[in-house]
């Protein structure tokens, strides 16, 4: 059962978190270059972020189930990973998605998009991506791992 849960957890992370990190990273430059009401790419990137962030809820749920099955819920590396995951989710929900909404609304109203707004969005997106990369490293290296890595 543990291998099955771990497989689902890893697949969910790849399928859900990967598209969010890629689309969120592509959004600021796409928003800067969107002109003349051509918002298809920007809307698509925003939709990917919204939809896959909801699908991404499966990642920590499956991770928690996997950790419980493995008996490692109290391990420091897992607690750190869960904390970083919560912070990453908070940044996505509180800073990245709302700023994407604002920028998309401005573009749809054919208003100028302030460059500082897209730069700030890129910063929050970078922090989100860095947190996920750190969680990934913790999941692979796991201090005290029995895999010998």
C-alpha cells in the first residue's frame, strides 16, 4: 500500500504542481507582451494555474497518507516539507493568483499594465517555485533515509 500511495503522490506532484510552476512563471512575461486585446495566452496560463492548483491539493493529501503509512509523520524532514508546502500554497493563493486576476482584468479593460506589478508577480512566483524545489529536494534526499542516498 505504501508504494501505491507514494506512486500516486509523486504522479500528482508531477501532473499538478509542474503545470502550475511552469504556467505561473510564463504569466508575467506573457502579460507584458499582450497587446491589442490578444489575451488568449495570458488567459490560458491563468486558467492552468487556477485549475491545476486545485488538482494540486491531492499532493499534500497523498503525501500525508504516504507518510502515515511509512510511519514518518514525526520526522524533521517531513515536518519541514509540510511547512514549506503550506507556505508555498499560501503564496500561491494570497499573492500569485490574485495578482494574475488583477493583471488579467486590466488587460481585458485595455488598461496599461504596470511593469512593477508583473515584476512583483514574477518575484512571488519565483518564491513559490523555489519552495516547491526545496520540498522536492527534501523528499528525495530525506535525512535519515533508508535508501542510502
